[in-house]
């Protein structure tokens, strides 16, 4: 009878911790505790070792099988905003001033540097791969 209380407390603690956090951390242990609680209620003479095996087994299986799906459902699509949205965009070099290449995006003039020392010539197409401070790091698009 005591193990019913213990598994009920384990389940309750896991649920409280889950409600207090913003990430999925203990929901699988709450499910494992609940399943173990039901098993102990139906078969009170089950050895303690098997109770722990059931608890850990159910928790780990649920964690491995459902975590990615649950995170994707909870977080949805990650929409890039601000400068993150520029990464992966392509542009054509339109002007070079004083040995520096600049590109205007949404009214903001960015200084552009090429990856691996590639030359930035007018008319060449580049893809933004990184942003460092106020500089765009771009690689030449192979045609």
C-alpha cells in the first residue's frame, strides 16, 4: 500500500516540476510514475525492483519516442526575424566604394566580406552565410 503513495507522490512531483518550467522536462517521468502506480494498484505484490524497471522503462521509451514530436508541436515553426532573416539570402554586388563592398538591404547599407578571400566583383551573385556585427559574410554562388 505504501508504494501506491510513493508512486503517486513521484507522479505529482514530476507534474508540479513540469508546470513550473517552460520546457518539457519531467512529463515523461510523470507518465512513467502514473503507469507504475496503475501496475502497483492492479498487482500489489509486484517486487520493488520491477516497479523501478517499469518506471524507468516507460519514462525512457516515452522520452525517446515522443520528445521531438512534442517539442515541434509546442514550439511551432521558428520564424526568423531581424538580421537572422538575412542569412541564406542571395544578392548581386552592385557597387564597390574605396576598396570596400557595400550592399543595401531594406534601406540599411551593409559592408560585405567574402568567405575564403573570394573577390567581390560587380555583377557577381553571393549568398549571405553569416553576420558578424555590422558586416555580412557571403560566399560566391556557383553557377
